[in-house]
């Protein structure tokens, strides 16, 4: 079993930047997709909860039809370890 340091080191090698107790992914090419819905998300943050279970914070852009300003907004989701199986890399 890998230690937390090994996991952090692996994530940094994949393009993440360590900030505090989490890894920030800033490359827009790091995208994942919900297998069932086909919705794509960009990974923003990888962290660990108080029980050392990993989680991933992701976002996607959306724009409502009835909005006055046409700027896209980000919608964030938190993916827990138990849900990792529902996502795949794009």
C-alpha cells in the first residue's frame, strides 16, 4: 500500500501542484467524464478528508438560456472515493 507521500508525489508528477494538504491540478487537459451521463468535468483539486479518504473537486461550465449576461459559470462537484468507479479519463 502506498503512503500519502507516495500518492502526493505521483499526483505532482502527473501535473499537480501541492498546496497545503491538497494537490491542485491546473492543466485544462486533465478531464474526466461521468460514465453514465457522459458529462465532462475538469479536475480542480484532489484532497483527503479527516479519515484519509481521497476526494476530487471538479468543475464544468454551464450557461442558462434566460440569463442576461452571457458569461459561462462554473459548477463544482465533489467526487468521493466510493464514486470514483463512475468516472473515467477523457
